[in-house]
């Protein structure tokens, strides 16, 4: 969080980190035929969404940031 209460840098950082995690998972899990779609969704929720949303409760979002 910035001194003026803005969280833009943290939000952008979380989005970029989640993109990297998703890219890694897509390479690892995308071609796996032995895993069900439900399992792939479970892994996505447990990793990508968790990385993206970590700390989001403290983000101060402005209209300009949406």
C-alpha cells in the first residue's frame, strides 16, 4: 500500500504474479489427459486465485483503478 492509501502497485504485482503461475500451470497441466477437468479447476483455485487474491481485503480500490 502506498503512503496515500493506494494499492495500485500491489494489485498490478499480484496480477502479474498470478499470470506467471497460470502460465506455469498451463504448461504442466494443459496437456495432462490423466487429470480430470474438475481436478484442474481445483488446482487453479488453490494456486492462481490464491496468489491473485492474497491481501485483497486491505486493498483500497478507486474508481480509476477498476
